[in-house]
């Protein structure tokens, strides 16, 4: 089209007929894109953080456990030592090793923890401290004393070490160095001779609190007591190196299905189930899904506002220049050329808006990605317990998200500009030139 | 003889809801190539409608309109747009230059739409600007030009494609009398120099004096059509300078 340079020139210059108006509109639309980018960055960052924290306070990205445990939560469903060693061997293979950051076998049971002052129902976690450090966040959240150590002998006459949550410590009125008694029912293991086994019998052991942690999660801080795995196995009467689960922490959350699938293929034993975090913590997955849906609606509202802004601006510009378009048409400009001129003007405005939006949006996003958004400033009375465990929320905006956001605004602006363009193209000449 | 413009029993009625306003009631006329014709009449007499129908900007309800050998009533909107671009020039009452383009760019607008090369565009616009006293104003935007200068740019825009016919709807209505006479001098000069047919509408008796042929309209009908043997004239160069 030989007239294309002329139409582009006219479109561009038309934008600057009212520079203040154009800049204000571009700024408003740019802020819309900024808001979209910031919102997506914080959303993705929040979700990434929530998943990272959620899995590290729970069963990891992938968990291997006895079949039926997820459904029944029965402490008596244990993994055999053979499955544990087979899993660990597989996870050391070259293809999988690079995807896995930590593997922690755990023995889980319920019990009663008593001090001189009080008693409380607890969830007992027998762990290998060094392995647990690589998987769980609890070792990083010690606020008094220290976390369990592999050097601590299981039992040589002295009480075994234990770490408990801050809420539990307050309830029991204990501090680092205090002694507590952990009482539980020995596990009845399938196939074991009940006459000779210790199943059903109450067992207790003296523990010394060596550390107190605070995670911010009430369910963890008020219920969890971690002890070395041998001590837990001894207390629960578990023999042969059995554990309840093996928790895996991966380098990338997105690899969860891949690793779970590989493990399922490897562990053909029918008594084993391998679950991703979405299956083992379905509530977290549901909450994130709900949050995603809500945020998509919010982003839809932002996009609608941006779209209406573009439509309003371009439509007003077209209506204001009704006569001018009539003259252009009278001079021989074809309807299609008029439409191209209007669409060109709209796209030029969108391009300016997107540039401003990217500069503002990515600058603020960069700040939130590096310095974080301190949620304590927003929630002075305490953080909501559900989603974010770390009070500093870091934005994470992938290049895909940026491309998606810019593309969707651009495509939307293009589609929206068709209406004013059509209106300009269909201008009735006698009416535009006011024949009567 | 083939007329530059020929109308046969042309009728046009505007309808707004139940109200019907007859604008043209059986107009027939012939205009030869190179004529310098004025149409006059009171407001609502049908002058603008007549020009719009001759220019293919509006369609008649009935009758035949022949321009440059083509029957406008049988042409599509696209064909009419092409005819306007190639064969007809327009000068509007309120200049209607594109405010974002300079005087030079406004004048070359239709040439650009025709796909004429840059060198020919420059040559033609510079020649016209020189003839009608616009040299040196090429880079000014319409807002930086006087009314008379803007209307001369509009005439240049209409003339630059070397059309067979120029239609001007009250081209002097917004100009003071000296500027109006200067503009008419320019139009008349171009008419003589290029043999381009001019048809313009006016209320102004001073302007009517300059027409070679005077068509008077009233209530959508031609009430008189007289050729003027000795229309008023003036020195083009001096009038151009005084604008």
C-alpha cells in the first residue's frame, strides 16, 4: 500500500494533537499494565513461596509412603527398610540426582507430651537430623537452643534430644534444657505376632528439649515434636529400619510429577504410594487454585479497565474528528485506509502505554523481587495463617508472564480498535459533511 | 458534445423520521469543460446538495448524473471514491486541512493517495505554491496560517492532481472581501491556465460578479441560468499579493 507511510504519519501526528491528553491516557493505560505485572509477579512469587514453605513444613514436593496412608493416616502403615533403601538408591542415580535437593525418611506417630506443668497431644516426628535439614524448614526456624544433631547418641542413659514448637513450649511451660515425657502407644505392625510384639502397649520416654522453633504456623508450632529417628523407632517399637514416609525436596517444584512418575515406575511394590504435593496436601493445592481463580478475575477486571480506556480514548478521538474523516473520505481516502489510520493511532497509543507500563511495572516488580514486600506492614495485627508463611513476599515474574501480559494487552487493544475503526470507515459522507 | 458535467432531472429528498425535505426538485443542466460556474441562492436552496451530488459525495434519489463521461448513479461507493481521487477536486467552506500535516503535506495528500512519486509530488506542489503565492509557507501547519492562506492550500490540494473538475462549496464564506477576491483571482487564473472546470456555490454578490456563468437556485430548482459575457476581473498577481 503506497499510502501506508502517509497513514502512519497522520496516525502518529494525530496522537500528538493533544499531547497532554495522549500522555495522560498512555499513563493511565500504562499503569494498568504495571498493575497487571506487579499483581502477577506477587501472585506467582506468593504461590511459589507458599508451595516452597508448604512442602517444607509438610511432606515435601514428593512423598513415598505405604499405600493407604494418605487416606487413613494410620500410623501403623509403614514402609519397609527395603523400599527406603531402594528409593534412596534410585534417587542417587544420575538422571534423578540433579533434580533432588534432599531426601528425609520420617517416622510419624501421635503421642502425649507432658511436662511438670501441663500435657498436650503431639505429632511425633522421628527424623535423621542431617537429612531433615535438607528438606524441612523447621531446622531454620529455631528461636532458642539448637536443632537436633546427628552426633547425639540415641540413648546412653541420658534423655534423648527433642525440638518442639513455640506454642507447645508455652503450653507446657518448658524452655531449652527442660525435661519432658513423651508417651505413645507402640505401633502394631502388620504380620507381627501380637503376643510377642509390643503393639497396643503404652510406651514412654524422657526427652530433653534442646531447641524451640517458631514457624508461624499454629498447627506446626503447637503440635510437632521432632526426635532422632532411632529414638522414635525405639519408643514406637519399630524394628528393621521401617519409617512412615520418605519426603523429597526437589530443586524445581515443576519437576514433581516427573520425579513421582519415575519413582512409581521404579517402586513397583503394590504396598507403596508415591504422591506429589498436590496429592499429599490437596488443601494447599485447592487454596492456591482458588487464589489463582480469584486473581484471574482481578486481572480480568484490570484488563477490562485498560480495554475500556483504550476504547473510550480512540472512540472519542474518532467522534471528535467526524467532519475531518468525512473530508478525508471526500478527497478519496478509501474506508479501509481510514480504518487503518484509526487502528494505527490506537496501536501507537497502545505501544506508548505498553512502554510506560513496562518501565513502571518492571521497576516496581524488580524492587519487590529483590527487597520483597513486607506483609507485616499491611497486617499489623498478625499475618493471616493460611497462605504465606514468610512475612516477606518476593515477586517472581517469568519472561513468559511478561510476554503474555504485553501480548494480551496488545491483542486486546487491536481488537478493541476495530470498533472505532469501523465507525470511522462507515462514516456517512453527506452526514459527516453536513449536507443540509 | 460531451459535457464535463451533465444532470438530467435530478431529484433528492432528505428524510428525518416522518419529515421530508426536498433538496433538489428535477435539476437538469450541462456544464462544459473549462467553465467557471457559480451557483447562488438562499440557504436551503440546494446549492451544497447539488455540489455533493455532482461530486459523488451523496446520491440522488432519481435522475442521471454524468461526470467525466461516467454515470455516477451506476457507480459503487468504491468507484466513486476512485473517481473523486482521480478526477475531482474539492474546496470546502471551512478549509478542512488536516491539522497534523504541514501546508506542503496537505497539498500533496491526494497525490500520495494516488501513489505519485515523491519527486513529482514536490515538483507539482512547489509549482502550484509559487503560482498562488504560498512559497515559503510549505512547512507551516494550518494553525500557523491565515484563513486566506489555508483556503489557498485547500485550492492547491484540490488542483494538484490536475482534476477535470473542481467543486468549491462557499469557498469565500469565511474570508474577508479582499482575501475572497484574491482567492477568486487564483481560482480564475487556474481555470484559464489549466482549462479545469470550476463549479462553486456562493451567497456573496461580490463573488457572483466574477462567475462566467451564474446559476440561481431556489427551493431545489434552477430559477435562472445565465452566461456572463463580461464578468468582473482583476489583476491576479496583485490580488494574490494582497491576500
